[in-house]
């Protein structure tokens, strides 16, 4: 357990920064090291980091202020963050576990306890949605929370038990791979892995040996490998669905001093956790896909941008990278090819959903706030350091590695004409068997519901809050780019759920995660959040519903990037498909103001000991 230093000199701070820089010179990593050692990033630390890296102080300050996991005031030696997601959140089991933990530890949410021992707060989804209520303690995930485990956590904190001595099974995160099937065999709610006899086109059910894709690529040739990627019709698995072969071709042909490969492992969409599993159990395929891409576009350097909530995976990923270097699959002269030089560095984020947007991710890689860039130009011509850059997500690189190994015909043997291959789904919520499911594109929503053991379903959120909210009348729709595209999140809500509470949660998420760059998103998401709070509190009117629709459409049309353009989706979808959840909460009357001026004067009435008619505005 790191202990806070009561006094530290500038010389000691400089020594620490220099030592941290030996491991990584990246700004985010140095700031994280300071955060870990001193439990916050002081103004003096900002100044010294800026001096050490030759950066403006304003840039370092803005980075500290931008990312949720950086603090400019001291946190506790145990920094506990409970997820507020609808699936892995502290209220998902019916009990308010955050309130319970605060009570047991005599702490206030959002503040550090007076003795500096503990801080407790909430955070956005931490990617543990298949494990129930979850939290991070000093960056380590603990899942399947209940009242008993909360009580034990409180005891361990109070006795200052080192995290390494906490129950080992608490710190283990299972993959929960439920169904890998080509014939859509039902799982019947069983938590066991089910494999079909055919592995055609399926990623998780295909044997993959490290280096296999690279050997096949060299035998086929670089041009031939790009042709296979293009012929496979592989589209980006993040949800947008741009042609992977076309993206690689554009980058390959772009002029620049250097080319770069970036793996977007910043899956921050609530309800999404497939990348967590791929990085844990299929890291070789991820890195192999990046290396294949590097050979195609002529890159010598790659980056895997890992979301801050998955920092616990960093030692495992570094071990895989080291092994690949020893096997000649990374570094200089890969597989004995003199001109084939490529290596990968991992950069860990610090809690910012917006960095899942590719240009915001590149800004973060360059040591700045994750604010999306104006486009065009696009990253394929002007990306990292203004050089040609391919940015694909984890699942896309895994698919590319398998295509390099098995060929495009293998990949296209499943799926549909416009959506070839398979899709890995993160299934969570009200079902018997949450976890990872892989299906050929074209599977129906109802089939997935049957397989995961979901009964009496009220709604399904496809693609996370930024995706589509579907009612039972549409459960026959198919997952695919021609019908329902998805980044992989599949959230199930049963009849017992208060759907309005779910929508309120989504609205708060988007308002919190807006980068603040553009007015439509910065102001609009807050207005939507406030309107929903008003309706949920029983004070909404038809006027508020009309305003939410108007503001939602404006945000969708006028926002700078994809976050804003999709932030209103859950509200617009629910107004269209579930109008009853709003109508049953509306107050009588055509209009009720947000601000109750007469209520605001109550404190003045108490101070003056007046409660007569003249002391009221009504």
C-alpha cells in the first residue's frame, strides 16, 4: 500500500519523475506514477512534470483536470470506485452498496476520510457487466459484490490489510465465454462454453497459434494479404463498420515520414466488455493482427491504447509482448525478414469515455486532453504525430489475424452478404447467463435472448447507450450492418426494471462524459439530464417531453463528434418506443419551471421566523 508523503522537496519530486520516466516517458504514465506515489498530483508536480518533459504547464494542468482518474487533491490510501452502470453498478442488486460501504467506513462519497485512509466514490461502467455489482480498489477490480462482501471489504480497509493479502479469488476476473457456435445452438442458460463442430468464420472457436498469421502472410505476400483482408469484406467491429481493407489501403498509399498502427482498446461504452476477454485470453491474436497491419502499411511502431479501468491487465499484456519478442514475432527482423521491423507500446488511459473516438484517442496518445479533432483530414493520412495512422479496435485486429491465417473464404463462410463473419457480443443484464457470445452476423435478437436465458424481457439495448433501444415487437430484427449494427453491447432489461431509471442513468453518463468541446453536446446533454431528473421526480409535463425531443434532435445533428451525435439516442428511442414510461410520471399542467423560487426562500423564512402569506410568492 503506497503511503502519502507528509513533506517532499522539489529535488525528491524531480528524482521520482526522472525514475518514472525511465519506465515510460508518456505523460499519462508519469502522471499515473505520481498519483500512485503521492495519492494526488499537486501543483508543484504539474510544474515539474512540465519542465521535465518540455511541455507547457497549461497542457499538463489540462490533462490532469480532464481525466477522471487523476486528482489534484489527495485520495485515500484505499481509493475505492464503485461502478454506477446499470449492469455492474452498485445498485444493480437492489441494495445501495455505495451507501452501505460509506456507512461502514464512516466516509462521505466523493471525499477522502479525515485520516487519509480511504476515499469512496462512483465511476462510470468498469467493464465487469457479466459479474454483477463491481468496484475498483486502487485500480484492481472486485466483482460480485453483495452486503457480506462489502462488510468484509470495510473490515480489510479498517485493519489496513495490504491489497495483496485480500482473498485471491476476489481479484480474479473470469472470461465467462458462454456460446461459441456456428449453428446457433442454444446455451439454455448454462454457464459452460459450448462449441459447434464447425469453426468456419468464428474467431473464438478457431485454434490460433502465435505466429501462424505472420507465417501465412509472408508465404502469401504483403499484396496478397491486403487482398485477402479486402476480399473478406471485414468491417470495423467498433460499430461504424468502415471497410478494414480500404482503411489499410488508404494508409498504405498516404505519404508520410512514418506510418503507425493503433489498437483502440478503450471500450468505455456501458455494457461492453468483450475487449476485456480478448485482451485476457486472445492477446496473441490482437498483437498479431496489429503486426499484419504494420507489414501492410509499412509501420514500424504500434500502440495499444488500454482503457484505465483495464490497467490490471497491463502485466499480462506486457508478458505476452515480451514472449512475442523472444519468439521473433516483434522487434527487428521479424521472422528473419530484414526489412520487417515493428514493435508495440502500451499506453494506458485515465478514465475518459471520449477517448474511444479515434481522433480523441490520438490526441491522448500525444499527451493532450482527449478532444476529437476536426475531420477531414482523417487519421489514415494525418493521424498520430500528423502521420498516416490506422486505428482499429481490438476485435477488428483479432479478425484480421485470423483472416491472414485462414483466408477470406474461411471468414466469409458465415454471416450475411453485407455483414461477413461473426460478431462477439457482451451480453449482460436480466438473463440467466451473462457473458461473451459469438454469432455469425444475421442472428436475431430473439435467438440471443433464448440462448442467454432471458425471460419476460421488456427491452434490449443494442450497442450500449449510444446504440438502439429495442422493444419486444422488434425482437425479430437481425444483428448486422444492414439492420442493427452494434459495437458488441447487448443489455437485457426485464419487466421488473424501471426503464425510466435506466434512461436517466444513460443521460447522466453522457452529460458526465462530454468532453465539453462543442456547445450542442456540452449544454444539450446537461439539459437532457435535467429534464429527465425533473420527470423522474414527478414534476415533468408534456412541455418537457417536447423540449427533450427538440433538444435531442439538435444534439444529434449539430454535435462535433460521435459521442454527441449518439448521446440522445436512448431518450429519442424511448420517447418513440416506450412513451408510457414518461407519460405515467408526468405532473398535471402544461408547464412547471425547473426552479421553485418560493421553495428556495424557505431558508430565509426559517432565519426570519416568518411563515405568513407575505413571506411566500404563492
